[in-house]
C-alpha cells in the first residue's frame, strides 16, 4: 500500500454563515490517481477543489500533499477552468508557454523544446500561431491542459472543463485526457456532474451529497473496469451497469426536489 | 436572417463597410445642406447662425491669417498633457480600487463627490491655487477627466475574469506580475475604449480652461471672437474642435481594431 499523496484531513469550509463542506471531509488520493468529484451543482465540489489549488483555505482541518500542508497556489497544482481557460490576447503557443513564463529554472532553449512537446501532445502544433478566438472550444481546453503540463503541474485540478462542449468533442477530449494522465503519470481531480464522463475517466468516483458537501459513496472504478479506457469500453455491459448504478445514487442524492 | 441583404434598418442588422461610410457621409452632407439652405432662405439669421459656406471660408481664412493651426496645436497639447496625467494616475489607482476593497471603500465616496462637481465651479479655486498660468488650464482639464476615468478603470479591472487571475497565480506569478501581465492585458481593450470616450470629455472642458487669462488655444480664439460678435469665427473655432474630435476618434477606432485583432 503506497503512502497517500494528497490528503484531505477533517476539512470543513464555510463562507460566513453558509456551510459548504460540513461537518468534515476526509479523503486520501494516491499519486497518479484520477479522482472524479460527482454531485449536484452547488454542493461544494468546486470549493473543495479550489482548496487543493490553494485558492481557498479550509475553515477547519487541512489539506496536505506529500505530508506538506497546502499554502496558497503553486505551479505544481494547475487549474483548468470551464470558461476563460486561456488568454485571448496570447496565441495558442504563447498561452501554453505562459505556464513556464515565471520559471527561472528552465533555460529558454529548454522552454522551447517543452513548448513544442506539449503542443504536439495535445495536437495543437498546427495552431501554434493563431489566437484562441480562431479555434474550437475543445482546442481551447486543450490549450489549458497543455499550459498546466508545461508549468510542471503534478496535480491537475479540472473544474467541469468539458462542460461547455458538444458530445462528440467531449468524448474526444475525455479519451485524450485519460491517455495523457496515464502517460504523464499525473494526479487528477476532476469535477463534473456528468455520470458518463465520471465513469469513463475516473479511477475512483466520489459521489457528493447536496450542500453541505459530504461523501455519500466512493466507487472504485478501476477495480471494476480496469485502467485502460477505450471507446469500446463505453458500449460494454460493465460500463452500462456501473453508470446506471451511479445514476441512481446521484438521483437519490439530488433529492426529491430535482 | 443575415443572408437577406439588409438596408441597415433591420434591428441590429448587418451593414457593409462601404454602405456604412456612404450613409455617414450622406447624413453629414444633408445636415450641412439643410443648414446652408436655411440661412440662404432667411429661415435662420445668418448673423447668428452663419452658414457652412461662410464658416468654412472663415476657417480657411483663420488658418491663413490668424494662426488657427498654432492655436489648435496649443489646445491639443494641453488636452493631451492633462489627459495623459489623468491616465497615468487613474490606471494604477483605479486598479488598486478594485483589487483592494479597503482602497475602494476609502476612495469611492470622495471620487463620487468630486465627480459631480461642475468644473466651472472650481475655476475660482483653481486660480487661487495655481494662478492664471498654464497650471490652472491643465488642472481644470485634468479635473474634468481624472475622477470619471478612475471609476471607469476600476470597473474595467473588476470585470477581469477571476479565472485569468487565478491562472496567473497557479503558474507562479507574483501579484505585480499578475497585475501587469494578466489583469492589465485583460482589461486593455475596454480600457482603450474608455480612454477614447473620456478624451472626448476632456475636449469639452477646453473652453472653460482657456477662457481664464489665456492668450492662445482654440478656447481663447472662440472667446475672443465672441467679444466682437464675430459669429462666423466663433463657429469656425467650434467646428475646428469638432473636426479634431472627429479625426482623433476615428483614428483611435482604427487603432483599436488593429491592436485588438484577437477579439
Ligand atoms: N467565495 C464564495 N463566497 C461565498 N459563497 C461561495 C463562494 N464560493 C462558493 N460559494 C457558495 O458555496 C456553495 C458551493 O459552491 P461550489 O463549491 O461552487 O459548488 P459546486 O462546484 O459543487 O457546484 C454555493 O452555494 C456557492 O454559492
Ligand atoms: Mg462547481
């Protein structure tokens, strides 16, 4: 059993009188694990993830990475947002390179190599010199992913990154993301309310209650479906069963009012 | 909808560039023609309302005989100096106002108070503080734009998406780097537009600034002509300001398009 990498230790969070995570949230994430937070909107998933990013601080408890408490944002923990995920005034290449802009430990020559590498990895080499307004929504999300990788992030924090895309693009990006995560050995926390997406991507799914966020259920997807995710898996019976089971859970958690 | 050729009268319909230019020119010409005709036929008194033909003749005459271009340059210089001061002060302060709630809370009431004061009301004070020289003129022009601009800058900064700021921080930017590399860049297109608009306001204070013991500038020219009831010279001075405004504004629009092609 490897030592836990990212640990939520009795974390709770309120914004003033509003309890967002309560009474306390505990979770241990292994290195290279792909964890999906699934739950009704407004339940506090984003808030939990932002605490890992160092963009919010827990009201109680703490979050540690390799035993070190999280204190503020750091390039080892990159964020990919649903919208405004890239800068419109920079070209695709400049956006990806922005991840390395403040790194003094890499030489300009090395930066160039890394830029070319990550552009190719997300399939954007041909679009290097165009502005984001000229590329599709899916490509814009790939820019953001490449930027966090170029920054050297070990943990990718992704907040409904494919939420605004059409079904086809979504599937493409899910496939690519899972591949990149496996090849580059990244730890991912991914927020979504799409059950299909959760099952396809996750090693483990955490199903949340309505606010205040509590863990309702933990599903070890890898134990059921294995680590390799292909388009064929989507049509398999195992996938279908798991999906149905989780859909029921999510419906129950959303309550009768929805 | 957009497939149909539009005459530019469908709500928010498309209007091709050429047609746009044509409409703009025709409308201006129509107004001038109406004005000309109205005075020729005696519907308006040419003494009080000199027709365009007279006004433009006077304008040319003033350029040749009365150094109008020099006065225009002096005024332009004053406006740009005062406006430049407003801009370099308003940008950092406005950004600070919406970055740090305490700064915003402290400045907002003061700014709102001053913003509503009529500039002419401050002419006497300005003379007491700065005398009747160049400083007073610059101060009055600055006064007319700085406080307006400050709130516009603060607004632009407030509208920078939180995501951009957080992207900067998560790739290791320090606060100053976030402000200059991301926040400022993100707000630049709307800031530029606001600058274009407030520059126009600055010109509207010119007369007030230049009637105070001035011996140069378009405001002085207009005010001096008024004393002799030389309406056509007054009108020509006003037209000169309008023309400078028209060309500046159009030039800035073109520059905006060129600078922000990524939008
Ligand atoms: N900075 C904040 N200040 C006050 N309330 C907040 C803030 N951020 C989030 N909230 C509130 O916390 C609750 C949980 O939000 P969020 O974590 O975004 O949920 P989810 O991502 O699951 O949809 C929501 O009711 C939201 O309005
Ligand atoms: Mg959310």
